[in-house]
C-alpha cells in the first residue's frame, strides 16, 4: 500500500512539473511575441498609424483647388502638344517636380537621376528617380523608389511616403509633375517580388510607363512591392 502511495505521488509530481514546464514555455512565448510586436510598432508607428487610419476611417482623396490639369505629351514646352483632361484634380501643394497619387494622398517631391551611392540621401528629401531610367515624356520606363517606413530617429520628412502603396489597384491614377507639365499614368500591375528580382521591372512592354518600388511588408526589407502604370493621353 505504501509503494502504491509513493508511485501515485511521484506521478502527480511529474505531472505537475510537466504542466509547470508547459505553462512556462507558453508564458515565455507570449512575452516574446508581446515584446516583439511592441518593438515593431514603436519602430514603425508612423507608417502603421497611416495604415490604421486608412483602414479604419473613411478615406477621401483631397479636394483640389484646380478644376482640371494639363497633361503634357512631352513635346516641346508646357503648352505645346498638351491636352486637357477634366477628370484630373491637382492640388496646389503638389511639388513642381513631384508625384501625386490622390487615392492614398501622396504629394511628394522627386529628385531626379539618383545614383547608387547617394540614393539613401535622396530618399530623405522625398521620392528618388533612378538614373538611367526614362523621365516623363520620354519613351521608356520611369523608375521611382521611396520609403514605406524608416527608423524613427532617421532623418527625413518622407520616411512613410509609400506606406500605403499596396492599396493601389489597377486603374488607379498616378500623376508626375516635371517642367511645369503633368503626366498621367494608370496602374496596370502590382506585385511583390524578391530584392534580387527587381531588375526584371526596369523595362516594360509599354511605350511610356512608370514603375514605383518600395520595401515590403511595411517595416521590413524582406521583399519589394512593385507598382507599374502606363501613361495616358500620349
């Protein structure tokens, strides 16, 4: 009887130890996940707040003070070969050399001809154009890049310029301003790709197009989000 009692007691103690060990693993995992999520949010709070606001509020594109805009054809000066497009509204605060995406309220300057050795500096000032790619009005593909998120202590006012780029869908409009002309593009492709596969998007099969690249998912550099659009009114 005594031997049975001790066996039962040992089983009970072993069971208690196993439960305590399992519970400790659960608590450690929960703590790790909580700390990880809290750190992720603190590091990327600006971009995440933009995304939360977009998702949980009724997002509306800003109302422009301009009734229509001139969409340049890239031929001659601002008034040569230009057509009027009454459906496009361009706010006054869109930079003269800049990009405007109404759907996700992007108004940012573009620095042209960014090189590999200064691209990070250019991204502090807004969106960077990759040297060697076309510029609006030229035959070919305009290649732009910008941050979706950046460390809170990093310099720059455009650390979250493309935090909502993944919200664009086919048919959405992108306007690029250069040399006092507005060039209209419509999205036709969006996809996530590896960092080493970006070279496949430098050229397109369109006469005139634009490709925008940013890091994805927001807060990481694991992948690249690519949005491509074709110029309208050529």
